[in-house]
C-alpha cells in the first residue's frame, strides 16, 4: 500500500513522511508524555506495558502487527529509560520506519 500511496514522490519526501515525522511524533507522545505519566502513576512494569499497548494499537493494520509494534514500543521505552533521552528512541524509530518505507516503495 505504501508503494501505491507514495508512487512518484521523491525518496527524501518518503523518508520524511514515513520515517522522520512518525518517529518524532509517536515517540514524543508514547514515551515522552503518555509513557512518563503512566510509569509515574502505575510503576515501571504497568506503565511501560500500557504505553506499549497503546503504541501497538496505533498500528492496527495488519492486526498481528499490533503485537510486534507493542513489543517494539517496550524496547523503545527501555532505550529511552537507559539513555534518559527521547532522541535515542526517536532515532531508532525513524531509522526503522525509513528503512521500511524505502523498501516498500522500492
């Protein structure tokens, strides 16, 4: 579907639209805002679990992908906690999405 959606667009635009922006926005929301609040309120395990579940639910299609992205969300939260910087999960997320986007559009 990405191939059809981004057909004819330059690779730089695909990198920005598929890789960079979702990486920044989703990490600011899921780790920086929601994750920090849930960890502070419910503790490390429940907070990371809930924010990772929400992250997974943001990626509903295809449905089994929810589990994969929820697990990735937990790993990204761990990277955020270890580095104490949102830039680390933002960079990992952006690289992952950029690679997937470029492969998808050829």
